C-alpha cells in the first residue's frame, strides 16, 4: 500500500515554510495563493496521523484535540484523495483575564491522503471520540480470477 502525503516529501516544502515564516514577521506584502498554500501546508505538517491497514479496510487515525465533531470535515476529492480537516478557534478571553503563555495550537488542522485503488469510497465511516478521529475506508473485494476460455478445435 502506498499512502503518501502529497507535496511534502520534497525540499520545496521546507523552502516555502522558511519563506512563509519570514513573511509572517517582516513582509506582509506576500499574499494571494502562495499565502493560502503555505497556511495549508503548515496545517498539514502539524497534524499527527496514523494509517493502519487490515484485511478488509484502511483506518486513518488523526489527533484533533479540543474540537467538536461539528468542527471536523471528512471529504473525498477527485482522484481518490481523502481530506480530513477542522479548525480550533481561540477561546474568548474573559474580562480581567489575559494569556500569559499560549502553547496550545489554534487554527486549521488538515491532512490529505491518496487512497489506494482498492479503496471503496462509497463505504467510508468516521468516528470522533476523546479528541481522536478514526476514519475507516473499506476495501473493494478482490476481482475474481478469470477462468480460461476453452476453444473447441475442429478437424478440417
């Protein structure tokens, strides 16, 4: 099974990440599609996921702490790409209280997985429990082996 995270195994990602981080602090003129791509790339890189294969299905297990099930989207895009996304919003500050330190991640969570050819995109289920999302994709049954066709040999 070959499940790869699209576009993040290349050195280009680290260069884009560096440029994006530099742009956050010093140059706000960078905008448009690049900023969206870099933001989504950060969200994908920061979302932990495990992929398990069993004889009948694939299971994608994604940590999404602090989210509610309504804040999570599971979609299948063209070319059998499974997209799991969500967004954790910052808690509203109460009057008289302010953050002294903020370490918990806020913002988008996203992962994309290229599904194998034997994945049945009509049989996908998702369960969210204790901050962990488990998406199960059933496998298509293996094709039946073709029986050889017997051809009668006639005498001429």
